[in-house]
C-alpha cells in the first residue's frame, strides 16, 4: 500500500476516535441552570416530595424546566440539603405563621442536635399539625444554626 494512503487511513481513524470520544465522554455542564423553575414550581415540587410522590415531583420539575429525565431525577434526589432547600423555608414559615412556638422550636433543635430526629419529627408534627411526611422532610433539612 502506498505510504500516503496509509497516512490518510491513520488520520481518518484518529479523527473518528476523537469524534466518538467527544460524543461519549464530552464535557457536560453539571451545574446547568434551567429556566422556568419559579417559586410556584418549587412549591409544587416541595409538596410532592413531602407527600412522598417523587415521580410526580420529577414530572413537575421536567415540565417547568425542560430538563432531561436524568437531570430532573438528580435535582429531586438532592432537593433536601441540610441548611438549604424548601425544608428550611417551610420551617421558617411555621415559625412566622405562629404554628411553632419558641419553646417547641428550641426543643426540636435540641433533639436534632442529640441525633433524635424521630422524636423531633413527632414533636414538629404535634406542634404544627403537619403530616408525618411533611415533618420528616422539614426535620431532614433542619438547620440548628438557623433562628427560625
């Protein structure tokens, strides 16, 4: 085979490998922000997660943002992060709406710091009238450094 033909074939193989590698392992922006995630959509997602309806939460997230299924699932799975997320806002709302007294708030923080989250959930549900799943979601993200 002529040396020029060999060189062209080698270059073609290298280019094909580079293109395939780029398509398979190409750079993906994991921190991509999707538009459309309004406060109303966040509230709907939070409500569905609190009610234990994760699939509905993913569906609402996808409808609001246009995100692919994998990204929406990842977002919903990481929705409750200690000190962030809707649980903190819900706990703050419970306090500002007068459903949670200062004494109950302090006792819940003590229980969370002591690692007694089950007791903290029960106390939160009793003090505010929240459902078990709502209390679980809020206590999961309870930040003891926050002054709700």
